C-alpha cells in the first residue's frame, strides 16, 4: 500500500483551509475541526481530486490523516480479497 499522507494532508488543508504545519498524520480529525459532515466533505474532495470512488462504508475508517491515506491507497489500486475493486 502506498503512503499518501502528504497528498491527503494537502487535500485536508485545501478543503478545510488549515495550516499544513498544524496537521499531524496521527491527529484525530475531530481535533482539526472535522466532524462527521466534514468527513463526508473530505471523502467527496478525495473522490474529485483523485477520480476514484470511495464507498461511504469506509467513512468509519476516517479517523486521522494516516487512516484516510490508507483508504485512499486502497481506492487507488489495491484490490479486495475477492479481486473486486473497492467502491
């Protein structure tokens, strides 16, 4: 799985107008002011920015930048165990 933390940090900062110096990869999104509606906004921004589809069921994994980067990496190319692309 690729490491997309820097890219996710950029999208988070651009979407929520945050200073990149304040965004730590393991800081909870809630500490950055990103609530459940914000996580949906982040998911949509990632889908637009990367041209991928991320299933809403993955939102429960949006806890910090590192975990969001993991979900993005899966959406960008890792296949599920059944061989199907993640939605």
